[in-house]
C-alpha cells in the first residue's frame, strides 16, 4: 500500500493486532478505501463468528491535524479461550 511507513503485528491466544503507520504524505482517504476493500475481499477467510470490522477515522489536534484510522474487529469469546 502506498504511503505505508511501517507495518507490525503482534498476536496471542485468541487475539491479534496489526499496526500500520503511514507517512505524512499518505492519502488517508485512499488508505481507508483500500483497507475497506481488502477487508471485504478477505471476509470469507475470517472466523465465521467474527463481528463485521468497524473502521473509524479521526482527526488529531495533537498530531498537527493528522488523520488516523482505527479498525476494530471482535467476536464472542469465553473465559476458556
């Protein structure tokens, strides 16, 4: 994806987190559309009981007006999982 500065991930039993850092020149509107399209394309490969992904876009005053995206995905879990 154009504009990506850094990509990292971490996971554990029953969870995973992927962080994507974009450069200042990245077009966040395009990144959001690309992310939505990719998630839709891979939906069938995700666990069937997973809730639909939610992507939210935020503007940060603390980051000099920089925009960032938050993706949340969840599903049912038990204390044993």
